[in-house]
């Protein structure tokens, strides 16, 4: 195996859930693998900005990769989360019809789901719907007990950490500028952090996968950014629903409709909307869409109050289907025809989260067809996450504080995150050191006060841990400095 | 093991300290104050401007000085307190679970006084559209960073909301050399005290734009600008009024929310308008023996009133401990025209009672009327009313004698 600096067998471009899953799958083999991520942490693209749903697979056209990999991914998801110590809950989903004509569509979805191999789908009447979801308005529903939820960013982080532990190299803040081919047919990847070479390139650049593909093969793919905005509700509202509540999807649409998602942390998400936009990095939320989200909430769940809103955000789908056509194109998971050893993962929109591991396995298959891969006998499938004090029973809590008094200091009052957890997050193995990295790892700052109490404390802990100047403390990496410096430092007497 | 206490006070800020001292003065010695911060005094410690204590001490003090007066009293009286200790559980049986570096402690108290204060409303809660860069702070967080940690949050600043902390921070950051471009207020009137508008904005040539709000936020790393717009009478954006302001910081002073997560957990009935517990005339919540005072009960504009309120409710605490606080009758205070809320919401006895109100909108030459459905109980002329200023009025037991109902309105 190659050992020189920045010289790898496989380089993965993009540290979203798919890129990180690929990194982990590849670490099962004796390969020298690196992952390049342009942001200051993994999972900051689509992977942290979706509903966190592990779909069961009835929404997708039979025979497509989306259908096949989603069903496969759904079945193995619990095991994946167990190995990686990531929260997972099979809470089920109802697709709710409010008009008679929508009931036909429910039946069609059920047949489609069964063709895809989804189990236990059931059409339920309004009585049963009322029993399952007393606060939802509807005349019938498709009930899918196999649909689950997870934390998409914790899963991405966990996959990355496990891959790292199995010897994959991670390069954060590393943006690919160009890719050329050397005489020995290796790839030379030029980044803002220097050059890398590799025999294989996996393009899992999400929204920018078309741009990365374009570096070696002109104009083959095009990604259209399609934004979805969400509202996040206070945990106090969590009693309103028990399962995922979806409307009946419209025939021609690029999304599943504005739905209601209980998150693994007991918030409710309302969204996402569905809007093609021009810029891939425009993560704005807009007043028009926020009004629309409120109106949709009124339609299905009139009990939701605007007082429960604690935040809004948006995510951007990486769609291959242009706005004129809408709908979906299937995932592209293939080696380029014209550029050997360049594997494209294009258009991985929903159900990309559920399918992440099966996609990664497919990538391994592609490489296996060409190389004689040797199993890495040192591969460790397990990874431990940061223990959440708040979720422990009283006995454990007492033992934890005894073991480390930092467990006795609650830094984030809303989510009850302790200093110990913040310190563990600040010491994360990937070396991500911005505020958002702490937030995704611990939930600190995600509660109803949105960091009003803990933000200054966490800034201080980060500053101490990494010996930063005030200007070096960032919200989310480069250019997102939080402070402009010290003031009134010198006192003249 | 459960430790028993006479009175447990949750929160060691202005309200909690005043309540503790008042309890001790009345002869209760078995008190415990539980404070989550590193020191007593709460938010007062970061309020280094003066103007505190005018009513209570007849002199103008800074926040830390005001807090110190009470901290000294607590020390002199040797009232026990816990620091760095967070209450993580509260039950209707008045059991409290506390976590700190020593472990978990359980207390059962005869009386619990809720004095947790309030928190700031955030960008998310008011749904300001736009991107999510760094450089957006609530005014209180910015205040903590500059006053307690010596950090500057930015150099070119727009303040949204004219709450008092926003006004104070406009002056504070100007004094530190930042350019405060404007204070925008959504309403046609300010939600801060008139004295703060004069001393913090006009004295520093900072414009106050009424009926203006932020409609967009720009910047991907750090904030690079905001768009403000003028609002019409019905709250809609006036066409053509949008303009972009280049700035690196947006400070939000858009309201305070009483911090009642524990109260909710215990099952205490809350008031939708105040955000605090519904209480009787001595701050007793829907759970007998659990009292509430200060900003967790209703957001105050002057700290002196927080202290006064805390001392006032202790009368009820004493009576409760003596078993004298029986619910002889229950009269709901009915809210009429012109008023946003009233505290207390119910009356259970005939006593001298202090009522707190806020009006719906500013006005001049108003009359506050207390009626019992048949007769006029009290009439009070008010030269000037302002939603920013809490109105406190005392009715004597004599005035309240024999009433069957109580209705308050502003005409």
C-alpha cells in the first residue's frame, strides 16, 4: 500500500452522510483512504438539514435504486445505529388523506410499497387514525410501522468517527479546486490545502457533485438546488403527535409535501417546502414560506401554536430533475464510462439517509470488481458516542458525577447538557472546533433559549481548549467569527 | 435521601435574594437558596450601568452594587445557599432535585419560592427571515460578553427592538467605540423606559426608527447586512420602504419570557399573557405552598419592584406556614378594556393588595377603574400610560371588603 504523504488508494470528496458511510465501508478493507470536506466539520450540507427520517420505501418507483436501497437501508438501520451508538426509533408514519380522491393515491402507494418489499403497510380508516393520532385531521391514512427516525448529523459524525478510528484520514476545511490525471493514471486532486493523489476518487460532493464530476468529464451531470424550509417546535409541543405525519404527495412534485416530524430529541419539525432556487448555498429562510408552513400546520394539526416555534432553517435537495420537469430521477451510483476509477454518486436526495449504507456497499462492489480487496482484520464496527447525562437514570447520574464532577455542571439549561459533554465534544476526534460542531454533538444551544444561557460559556470552553484568541472562536468555521476582540483591556491609573 | 427544608428558593437573583432576606426577617431560618450560576445576584451582575435602587434605597446604584446590598444581607444573616447548582426536577409535592458537582440532592420543602427570572426571546421565536451567519446576539448575551468577559461582539451594529436591554446596550457599545447605526422598533412606540430612550439613544445621536423591522438577514460566515422596512398601521410592509443596511452585528431586544420550565413540569397553571404562573394576592401559584415572584412571575422593568414584590409575597409564605392561608373564597380578577394583564389573577382573602398591570398601548389622561359589578371600588387617574411601564396600585382591605367580583378597566 502507498504510504507517502497525501497519497491514497481512495479519496472521497464530500463528508456528508453518504461520503462518511463510504469511508466506513472502505475501512473494512486494507485500503489507504482519505476524505476531503470543504466545511469545518462533516455533515454540514444536506445531511444536517433534512427531516432525519429512515423511510420504509413505499414512495419510490419499483425497480429504481431509490426503492431498492431505501428498503435495504431501512432493514439494516437499527443495527447500524446500534453499532455506532446513534439514536434510532421506529415510530412509524401515517400518510393522511383529507379528501376522498386522495384515498386512491394511498392505495396506489400501498401497492407500490409492497412491490418494493415494504412490510406491514396498512390502509387505516379515520377511527384508527384517531386512535393513533388523536390530534390529526384526516379521513383515512396509509400506516407504515417500519418508518423510523434518527439523528442525521449524529449518524454522519458517528460514521466519520468510526471510519477515522479504522484509519481513514479526514481533511476538514479542504476544498477541491481541480482534478487531473497523472501519467501513472492516478488522480491529482488540487485543494486549498495542497495536493492529494489517489487511484480512486469517490465523488460524493452532494449539491456540488456535478461540479466535481465536471472537473474530469465535461457537462455530464447537472444538480438543481431545491430548497426546503422548516420550522422547529419547542419540546413542550411534542405531545401533539406520536408518529410522522405526511400529507398525500402530489403527483408531480419534487418533495413529499410539508410534513410533521417528531425528532429523536422530541422537537417537532414542520416542513420542508419545495422551491427550486438559483444558488446552491442560499440557506435563507423566507417569510413567504414560513407563512405557508404555518398554514399547512393549521390544516393538519390545528393545535400547533406559533408560540411553540423556536427556530427555522432550510436544507437544499440535490436534484437532477430540473424545475420544468420536477419529480425525481434515480440515484446515480456508477463508475464514469470515460474516466476509469472515478465513481460518481449523483442526485442523492431523499431517501439518501436511509440508503447511505447500501450506497456505500455498492461503491465497495464497484471497486471489488476491479481490485482484489483484502479484508482489514482490525476493523472495529463499534463506536461510542458522547454519553448524555440527561438520559441516564438517577443511579447512573450519581455515579457519573462521582466519577467526574463535570457531569454535575449543567451548561445548557434547556437541553440539560453538562460541562463534561461539552468538553468531550470539544475534544472530538475529527478536530472540529466551531460552535456548531459542539451543538450537533451535544444539543447544547438547540433548545428554546437558543444558546442565550450557554453560548458565552461554551465559547469560553472552546477558547480554553484550543487556546484561541476571541477572534478565532467561530460559529461554523472560516469567516464566521463571533467576536471582534477584547475591549478596555488597559486601564490607566 | 431527602433533606427537609422550611423554604427552598429557586434562583439567587434579585427576587430570590429579597425573598430570602424577607423570610429570615420574619423568623424563618431553615432556608435554602439554589443558584445555578457562579455567584449570587443573577443578571444584576452584568448590568453595570446605574439607575438601580432609586425606589428601594433612594440612591442610584449599579446592578452589582444593588445585588451586593442583598448579598451582604444574606451573608450577615447566614442564609444558606448553593452555587453552580441547577434544579432539574420539581414536583407538586414540593420535592426538588438539584444537580451539582457533589452529585444529586433531593429536598422536600414546606414552601417553595420560584424566582428563576426570565430569558430573552430569540431570532427563531420571532422568525426573522434570511441566512444564519454569526453576529446575531440577543442584547443580554452581548451584555454578558462585554461586561463580564470583556469581549466585543461587533463594530457596526443594528439593534432590533427597543426593550430596555437593547437601549442600554446601544449606549454601552457606543461607549466602547462601536458604531450603533440605529434601533428599529416594530411597534409605533418604544417598549423601553422613556429615561432609557433619552439617556441611551438621544444623548448618543442614535436614531430610533419606530414602526420598522428587520425583514432579511444576509451573510454566510459573519453577518454582512440586514434589510429593514417600515410597517404600516396593520403591520404589513410599506411598499418601497425596504432598505439595506451594512453591518456586522444584529442585536435583538425583542422581549423577555418568564422561565417557567420547572413550573410547567410541576403542573403549575400558567397565564398565557404574562407567561408566569397564575397567582393569588400573595404570589401563591395553583399549587398550595409554591409561590412565585420577580421576573418569573411577570417581567418587570425596574429591579426595585422585583425586590418589593419578593418581600410582599413573603407575607403569604408566613401565613401559609402558620396554616392561616385558607382559601376562604376565590375571586377571579376580571380584565377589562385597555389592559394587557393583571397580577394577581385571583384573590382568596381580604387584605391590602398590590395589583400590577400593563396597558395595551400608550395613552394620556386615562382612568383606571376597579368595580365589583355594582359599585365603583376605586378610581385612579393616570396622566400618562405606557406598555413599557408597569403600573402598581394598592387597594386596601377596607376598599376590598365585601366584594363579590372584581373588574378592572382603563378608560
